[in-house]
C-alpha cells in the first residue's frame, strides 16, 4: 500500500507526515485499558469484535453461522475475505487493508484467493509473538478517557422498568452519576436540528405512548421528548462541571438559548465524528461545510470506533483526509502557507481541542 494514500497534494503530505502522523490518539470510550487476552488467530484479533465488519458480512447475505455462529474461526475469516471485494469505494475496504498492514505488516489484498496466505502469515506472527491488544498497540500513542453517550430511545425500548418520564429521566441521571464517579467528565450528543419547546406533561404522555407501541407517535413528538431529555441532562452536566460535545454543523440557536435560560447549558464544544460508512468525499464535504459556518480551528474531531483495538488505525484515515482538505486550501490560495500557523491548526483540530475539553 502506497504511504501517500488519501494525500492528493504535496502540502497534504507535509501536513500529515510532519504534524499529524505521530499525534497521540485520544480515545473516548467506556473502558480504559487494553485486554491482556492473548489472541489465537487473525479472526479473534481482526474480525470478531468489529461490528462494522460483521455487519458488512450480513449486508452480503452471509449466514449468521459464519458471523457469530458455530463455524470455525477459519471459516468466519474466509467468509469475510469472500465479501470484502464487493465493497469497492467503501471506507471499510481500505480500512481493513490499513489494519492488516499497520498491525501485522501484511500487504496482501483481502480476498478469497488470498485467504489462506493471509491466515497463515498473520497467524504465525500472532502465535510466535503471543500477541494481545497491549502488544498490538504498543507503538500507538493512545490516551484513554471515559465519555458518555446516552440514548433515551434505546432505554425506552430495552428497559422494562421505565414506565413514564420520571423513571426515564431517573435512569439516565443514574447513568450520568455512575459515569461521573468513574471519572467521566465529557458527554456526547447529536445536534439540535429542530427546536420544540419541551413540556413535561406532553413528554410524559409521549413516553407512555412509545412504551405502549402506539403507531401514531410522530417525529415532532420525538423532537419534543429529545429537548425535554436534553434539558434534564444539561442541568446534570452543568452541575457536575462536564463538557458537552455537540455534533453537526447545524446547531439550533433557539435550542441553545432555551437551555441557557433554563440553567441547562454546560460548557459546550462543537464536534465532528467520523463514521465508518462515510466516504472520503463525504467527510471532505462535512469539514468544508463546517468551516463555512464556524471556526474550523476550534472543532473537535473524533473517530467512532468498534470494540476492537485495531480500529485505532481509523484515526489515520481521518487525519489524512483533514490534511488533504487543508492542503487543498493552501495550494488553491485559500489559506496561508505559514508553517507555524498550519502546524497549530492541524494539532488543534486533531488533538489539542479535545485535550483541552477533557481537562
């Protein structure tokens, strides 16, 4: 794999290799230490805990037996190799190759034809070196920080003890306090796109209707309940001194004003999160769209990871795209070529802003 992948201009290459490549990765997650479990083979290390790869297999109609079922690890890996070539143009195709190269120094294309070659080559490294997560990540600078993302909708559908608004809010606040006791100081939340002033009475009725599986619950009902929950959580976050990461470029000013007036707006930072299903073009448009409305040098950029240590290679993918976009601005005469200014911009977007928010 060419070392300049995703870097399509000379400035991008300089920004990446001199400023971005070796920045520490701040991992926002619910765990703090890599597992000490020694892997047996590539399926355990590369496939089994990666929901994106497993869902890719499901998208291609692979029988669940070869995903989470009773098939052998070799059969599961072979099934993945057989479907990955279908994902031309999808980030998962490139990311899977990046992981294979970065952690196992294997540059083979992932396909059914190369399955046995990859299986034997990588497994020999895993077995001879007795690899676990800690060893695979020993050359990656990772700073683990506990963050919390709550979904009231998930709680409504999965928690039978929730029957009304009061029990829903109490459950969510309990999660927040538990996280705070474990050292969490940061919460993630999607942007408020359509503000509807919350009403506790109506919100309570909406909760009951959702729990009773009322088919007539409207999107506006969910928006109202969303703001009600945001107000409740915002009060709690502010009381605890947390930071609130708000995702998206279209953050509703009426929503923020309402929260502020109700003492429910803690310190906030704007946040762009890279998802696996987002292509290079989409991420570039997202970054450009954000920069057109807000100071891009203040944004926090993170990567949505799977429960698999290899996923930290996905930060490399995103960092290259950020460097490529800024490199284009420089070479098109849209931004300064001053090296000190560029270095600070890259480091702020990819590391400093999140570090400051956490501290």
